[in-house]
C-alpha cells in the first residue's frame, strides 16, 4: 500500500514498507481488521499504531482524518 505524502500516516511518521502489526495494542492480523477499525466513527481519534520497520518494532501515535476526495 501507499502512504499519501500529506496524509495522516505520513504526518505520524509511517513510511511505505512499514508493516502495521497492532492498533492500540491489539494485533492486526488481516487488512480487513484495519479497514474495520477505520470506519467513519474513527475520524478525529488518536490511536497508537504498532509497526514493524526493517525488523524493528515501533509505536507511533496517529490522528485519523477523513479520506481526501478523488
């Protein structure tokens, strides 16, 4: 997947190639688990993403924003 340069993930320090392994400390095993967590009620919430980057674990806070219109 891609990290939008001006999106919330990029602002939180997420890089392309990072693997999201947890959401607020809960394991993310499938992409659809992540998509469910990103429902319309999540906008404005701050969550902690657990990432795997180059084999190292990293936690980053992320404030969820609305998807930009195409």
